[in-house]
């Protein structure tokens, strides 16, 4: 794999405005080629991000022994410590639709004093991200075909749900010629993922030519990427790209990744009209939860790379 650095130009969609046909066509191109794009007009204030940022800093600065009350061996399992995804990665999960209660169950174990500010802020962020995810899915459906959001949004996507991962990447002390991966190459097991990355950058997407391309952070925009569930549902008209996070020496990084997913029982099958006449269906139908379980069982204890994706699980040629 080449380590040479490049950055890509991705479309920036203002989701607060009606979309022009030209924006939809650049969106569908970007989703096919990269599976990544940017959004603005999301309505999340800098002030909310500052609050989330300082809460996250505080949370991860707590002693390990405190954080380990949240997982991986405890009953609530919201905390992923170092050395699971990578030596530099740790994260806290907050699940919807009741983000308040989910955050509160972690806060109760983390903080000595009752702390409802933490849960209130995460509730606010979680519910905003939920609205944004719904809008993004509608836009992505529009980009796939005329009227597709009317045909498919309610029937296929109305029971989707989301969860947030607050991620802290601790700074590596040594960065030699090979890059240090804070999070190794993977695809997301979502329909779409919405990422807030701080100004440090480090998120990279793998091109079809096997090059790592930088997704440069841009103030006020969020990064959206297509996940495996949409790649399968769209019969690969939308690409779930491999991506990773690389770290800079001595630099800490924080990100917020929001995953919007089908409900566990959902059976994913690309509709005929999405597949298109004369085209082959690339995936066999599969239940969402079965795929999540497959990924979980094939990834344990590896920080190098993710070996399997939805193609290995449900590819029609298997
Ligand atoms: O930290 C980031 O910028 C991206 C995280 C990510 O790709 C993930 O959690 O799936
Ligand atoms: Fe990811």
C-alpha cells in the first residue's frame, strides 16, 4: 500500500436549503467514488461543540480505574479502553433514542457528584444528529433516483436508530517513517456515519487505486460517510469506503462519530428498482444484527485491520 499523501475535494452540501439537481449529481458521484462528502447548514453551534469538547476532555482525563467501571468487562459496556481498537484509541458510547438515559448511566459511574449537564448536552447533540441523519438519508435516496425518497424512506428507513461514539486518540510519542494509526483501516457497519473531527485532521479514505487520501477538516462542516448497510441496500451504487485515522506526534485528537443504522431485525435487500433492470443483485438478503455479530466475532483482539466486510458476509457470489 502506498503511503503517499493526497487530499480530495469532496462536495459540500448545505442541508438547510432545497437541493439543486447539480448538487444531487455531484453527491451521487461522490458517494459512488468515495462514499464521503461534507455537510454544512446542520444547525449545530460552535458553542455546543465547545461544550462537548471540554466534556470529552474531562471524561477521558479521569483515571483508568474509573473509566473501566464502564467496560469492557462491566455490565454497561459503554467504554472501550486502549488496546482494543488500537493502543491510542479509547471511546465512550452513548446510545439513542434516549441519549439522556444512556449518558446518565455512564455519568453515574464516572462522576462523584450528580452530573446532569453531561447527559443534557449529549441528549441535545444526539437528538440533533438524529434529525440530521434522517435528512441525509432522504438526500442520499434522492441522489439515487427520482422520487426514491418518497418510495423508500418511510417503508425502509423509518425504524433506523443512532448511537454516538466519543473518541479520544492519545498522542503517540514516536512517529517514524510509517504512520501511526489511531484507528486502523475499516468500513463502518452503519447506513451513514456523521463525523465531527477537530482541527487536527488525520481522517483518511482509501482510494480505489489504494492510496490514502486526507479528509481535511473544515470549520463548520461535518464529514458524512456511507456505511456497509447502505452499500448493500443500494447494490453498490453507494460505496462504503475503507478509512482510517492517522496521528501526529505528541498531538491529542478528539472526534465524535454518529452512526445511523437499521434496526437489528431489518432484512436488507436492495429493491428491484434500485438494482435496476438487467443488473445483478450483488448481495443476498441478510438480517442487520447477523452482520453486526459476524463483524464482532471476526474482529476480536485485532488492531491491525478489519479482515471482513459486508461483501464477505452476504456477497451473492459466495
Ligand atoms: O475519528 C474519526 O475521525 C473517525 C472515526 C471512525 O472512522 C469510526 O469510529 O468509525
Ligand atoms: Fe469509521
